C-alpha cells in the first residue's frame, strides 16, 4: 500500500516514541518492509526504503481518507475484544488492493453492501453520509457514522 501512494521511505522518529513503542515499531517495520530495507539508523531516526512488491499483493482492505482516529471504550464486543471504532465525516474512502479482478461485498457492522466488481490493483470506494455530519458537543470533529468493523469478502464467502 505504501508503494501505491508513492512512498519511497518510512522514517521512524525515535524521540516521539517511548523506548518500548520504538522497539515494537522497529520490529513491525523489519517484518513488513524487510530488515534489509533499512537505509539509515542513529539515535534520532531509523529510515527504511519502500520497495514495490515483486508480485501482486493479497487482497487487502484499508481506510483511506475521511476517517478520524481510532477510539475505544472499556466495553467488550460479543467476542470479548475491546470495542473499537473510527468515526466517518460527511464522506470517507476505503481502499482495496486485489491481485486479480473480483466480485466482492463490503461488510460494515451497520449493513452489508450489494455485490460489486473490483479490478486488479488498487480500487477506492467512496462512502457518503446521506444525512451529512454534525459536531458532537465540544468535540470539533464533524461526525456522521461510527464504523466498528469493516470487512471485504468475495461473493459466497461468509
């Protein structure tokens, strides 16, 4: 996905992280980008080169533009996980990467969409609130829909 957005490097600014979070982030970067992609490392930053994938990626779904930060409560969902969500403003976009064309459904915890076709490579799905958005009390964000879960599935796949 980073290559899809034209990213050439990932930079970890160590001064902005606790030592445990910095180590965790470095392990994630090593696993995702590959240890050999590290191009610079000192006390202040660690930098990795982003290499486009050699083969098509597996089908992937991500939140693109128009989404607020991750929120969570002390409540648990039916599976016992902490309830987490992101608010959508008036409109938002979801990205889908697929190695080949497919017919899929978008499943949100609020409703499942009808099936639609995607092509190989990146596809962007624009979502709009028919009722617009409203400020939430003292919160300056304009909020419309809280999305608790977002899944992409092929037709006939539960």
